[in-house]
């Protein structure tokens, strides 16, 4: 039996895109940690034929992977 994983903050519920971590490098090459966060939008979408609020990245919205509820 597999348990369905609940949604995680800052993660697209369609494609799974999440936060990336890396280094910010200054002109003098001082390195500090930084993050890149996906552009997530809360939309009402049809999930299993019923409207539900989900967090979706703009790439999934633009490509039509999400059917928006009216």
C-alpha cells in the first residue's frame, strides 16, 4: 500500500518543480548561499472532475497541463 504524499510548500503539484539551492558569487568571488524559488500560483483547477485549490507553477499553467475550474 502506498500512501499519497501531501503537498509540500513551494512545490508545483503537477510537475514537482521546487526550490533550487546554489551559491551567489560576487565580483570579488565571495560565495554565499541563495535559493531560486519557482513561480507558483494558487489556482482553482479540476482534480478528478472536482474543483480544488492547488499550487501550480506558471510553466504548467502556460502549457495547458492544468484545467482551470470556473
